[in-house]
């Protein structure tokens, strides 16, 4: 691996602590603690962290001669999400059989298929489901996994396309390290632009179609992009953007 490749991420107590704090805030919100009525925004923290870790992994591959292996990227992340999803669905459905009246079970069963295929958030948005009435459906909380999965499918492709554009922008007179700098800078700028557009779309839809603004992957992409941008700036304790002549 070239010397310009970033070091592998080690255990980060600061990031793990941030994850733990975000979990506690979301739990406090669902528990109805008055002081934490707005704590549901902690969900965005998870998307930021996901963007940070995914982009860090992609960048390690990007600066090597082998490039990004999308098959490996998708395979690793699908198998990280799939077992947890199966456990959640089985536990939830078992609870429904014991805790819900038979007349209420059909509506929950209808949402099982899209949730199982990581598209529950799209189904909830299309149906106009109100997230803040979580007692309507015990599967409602799985919308975050749907967004996560959809962004995990889209984001690596975005990085590959931007990296290709960056390679096209480099010249034959540049050294290998200089070409990598141009490529990484192109990816960084592209991710920031996409993030800004996503945030603007989220603001617009919040007033016109609040459910799509809340559940849509396109309106959550900005948080993912924010984490991705941060990964370029602080990877291995220094900026990946480097310098070129």
C-alpha cells in the first residue's frame, strides 16, 4: 500500500461516547422525558457517524492502486445490517402476537414486507405515517435502518463516480501522489455539494411534505455527507486533502 494511504481506524473512545450519548437521548425522547422532547434529532448523529466510518473505509481503498471494490463494500455492510434486522423483526412480531389485539395485527403485518426489504421508511412516508405517534406501529422505529441501507447503496457509487471525475482532471505530468490529491479533493468537493443540496431539499420539504422530509433518504443524505466530509479532514489525525503544486 502506498505511503499516502491513511492508517486504519483504531478504536475511538470519543466517537463511541458520542454514539452512547445519542442512544441515551433517543431513549429519553421515547420515554417521554419532558426535558428531551427534541432529542429525536440525535438520530442524525448516527447518520453522521455512518458517513464518517463508511467514507474512511472507502478512502483507504481509494488511495490504493486497487481502487474501491463495491462488491466487498456492499457485502460487508449488508451482513452487518441483516442479522440485526432479522432479530428485530422476529422479536417484534412475537411481541405483537401476545400484546396486540387480533384486529390490530393485520395493519402491522402489512408493513412487514417493506421493512424486511429495508424500504420501510419509504412505505411510511408514502402512507403519511406520523413518526411522533410511534404507538401506531411497533415497526416504525426500523425506518432508520431503511435510510441507512439506502444510503449505503448510494454513497459508494457516488464516491466512485467522483473519483473517476477526479482521475480525469489529473494530468500526465503529475506524480502519483499529486493525482491522488486531485482525486480526493474532487470527491471531497462533490460530497460537500451533494450534502448542501440535500440539506436545502430537507428544509424545503419540511414545510411542504414533512413526512418525506423526515423519512426520505434524499433528505437525510446531508448528515451522511457531513460525516464523510469530516472523515477527509481528520483521517489519521491529519487532512487527506494534502497539497499539490
